[in-house]
C-alpha cells in the first residue's frame, strides 16, 4: 500500500474478497477543491484503491502532486500499476479542471516511470455512467466514507475535558506552580506528554529541557 510521510492512513487496508483493496488517508490541506487558498488549513480525506504492493514511483508522484497543490480536489484514486484514475470533487468547474490537469502534467513529466492519468467526476460514479471498470466498488467506497475537505475544530485541539488526571498528576501541577517562569506555568499539561516523548519516568527531568529555552529562568 501507500507509505508516505505526507499521507497518513486512518485505518488498516480493507481487503474485500470480491473487490479491490483500498485504504483511506488524510493529510493537511490548505486549498479548496477549486484550488483557492483557504484562510486556515483543513483536513483532507481521500481513498486509494490499489493492490498489496504500490510502486514507490507512484507514491512519489502523489507526493509531488500534493506539494504542487493538485490533490485538494481528489476524493478517490484508483492505482493500477502505472495508471492512475482520479475521481474529482463534484464542485470542480471546467476552469479548475484545466488547472488540475496542467499540474498533473507536471507530475507526470517529473516521474521516473511513464505514468498515465485519467480524470473523472465523482458524479459519474454516483450516476452509474463511469467508464471505470470497478465503478461499483468505487461508488461503495465513496458512499461509505466521509471523503473530502473539512475544517479543523480549533477549540477541540486543546480540549482536555475527557482526560483523566491522577492524584499524582494534580500534586505535580500544584508543587510546580510556584517559582516557575510564566511560560512554563501555562504548559503544565504538555509536560506530561513531553516526559513520555523523552522517555523519562520522572517528569521533573523534562523541566530541565524547558528551562533551557528560557535563559532568564534562573534570574
């Protein structure tokens, strides 16, 4: 399947016995399906149909397309060896399609293998007028997954209402409240995560790293 630092799988590959394998990925997106720059980044989810093995050159091509800004309109990608079938958002206009086609032409020219790319609108799949061989499977994937671009809930990013703190955690916060720089006083919750990342069992060790950021902390 697809292995990339840009695209992150949301689940294990789905391998139905009577249909092609597929997996849903997500990535950070800053453009609308019409290639307009959004005021804030959003989350894009798209599905990829492919076999157990995906040519690394194909993966590289998808990453180049993302970097060039050609992925925002894509909801589903069907990969068959060195052929890509892209299903675009229903809101893509003819003018936007020409821009997307031009960007993908750049991708194909940069590839080390000969790639062919075909474009289709998801409406063709929904209506049953697609010329894609596995259009029924593509329709099922599109209907069973919430694909496309959705905004991030900024308020939920620091919502710890569902986090359960132990007495040890609360005692730690209280004991460190006095005598700390103001910057550290505002990131107590992050200290717990930082300790885990650094591999410390004693969270007090994490403060040594944080104090180094503020040279005036000893003043």
